[in-house]
C-alpha cells in the first residue's frame, strides 16, 4: 500500500518534470523564433565574442566548425600577431534573431590600439547548431 | 450465476489490491514540484551567457537614415539605392546581404552610439540563389546624418 503510494507520487513528479523540461527547452526557442519577447543572446555567441576580445584561439576553434589544418594554423598565427595590439574597452549586444536552426547575433565593440587610437566596430555572427559559421 | 461470479471476483481483486489515491492537493503539489525540477534541469542543460567582463554601451532607437535605406532595399528599388548610397556603402551592403538575392523582410533589432557614431543592427530575411530562405545580419554605421558604412 505504501509502496504503491510512493510509486504514484514518483510518477506524478516524473510527469511534471517531463512537462517542465519540454516546455522550457522547446517553448523557449519557439517563443524566440516567433520574436514574441525579442531574441535572447546565445551563450555560444557571447563566449565567442569574449574569445575574440581576449584573444583565445582555443575558444574560437571550439566554437567554429572544424576546418582544414591550414585555416586552423592561420587562426593561431593571427591570434599570435594580434597579441597586445589592442585593448578591448566595451562589448555591447545589439540584438539578433533565431529562425529555422540559424541564429544571427550582432555586437558593437570598442577597442584601443597600442598607439592609443580608438575604434568602434560592429560584428555580426551567424550560428548553426551552436557553431559560428559566419563572422562579418 | 455468472454475474454473481463476476461480482465475487471483483470483490476479491479489490480486497487484494486496495486503490491508492493521493489527495488532490498532494497530487498538484507533486506535479508542480516536478515542473520546477524539469525547468531546473532544462536551465542547467542550456546555461545563460557568461557575464560580460567589459563595459556595455546604452542602446539607441532606429536612426531615420538607416530606416530610409532599408525601406529602399525592401522596395527593391536599385535606382534610388544608387542615389542614396555611395560605392563603399553599396559594397559593404552587398557583402552583408550575401547570399540573399531577394530581401522580403528587414527588422531593426538594436542600436548603440559612441561619439556621434551610431551602429544600427538589422536582420534581413530573403531568398538565396537556390530559392532557400536565409536570414543575415547587417550593421549600418550612421554618422553626420547619413549612412557611411555597412558591415
């Protein structure tokens, strides 16, 4: 009798848990796709941008589709050359959209070069399956 | 006779397996607990973006200069676009809109400003060469009352 009551209680919690998980994980992206409350900034896009500003080639490599050895070597070379060339001042998320598995996220960054010159640059990222497939 | 037998059988089953019913309030409470646990698991599975370690500029509304240009793009009016934008802006726009051949939707998603320079971000949706629908992001740089660049 007690065993059955526990089983019934566990089943109720399990059904509730499944319902909560599905509503959160499926409902969130659906609401974003319909642009009801605007698009939430993606974790991968923010991590990628911090990787760009902190000059972290490993982070950038983990968030881009695996390319050929030459392009990967080029990325490391560019990163080495950029070391100490500029200091990031600000990172601002402008907005984005999510449609059909593709996400677009746009940022504005402020940089100061070693010579003291300041730059105000936009960057648009296109993501597919959590990977940055285009950087404009 | 057979009805009597069925009734006796049912009574035996009821005696062997007493019905276990949770009260309505307990069931609702357990279900709500389950929902909260499910939401927690889903949040853990997709964590929020890491904190921004840098300063963040405040947002601005859509500048009328970029809005006018976007209207011309949506109207597919190449003649007017050529009059409104210089070759550098057109080149940047072409790269930003690639691979779209036809734009049927444009949405301003946000903007920011610094020392008179405004960056206005748009998402353009349209058709590519193969007929597939794509969305691309383009950021217009507005300064001195006109669009001076597109990324």
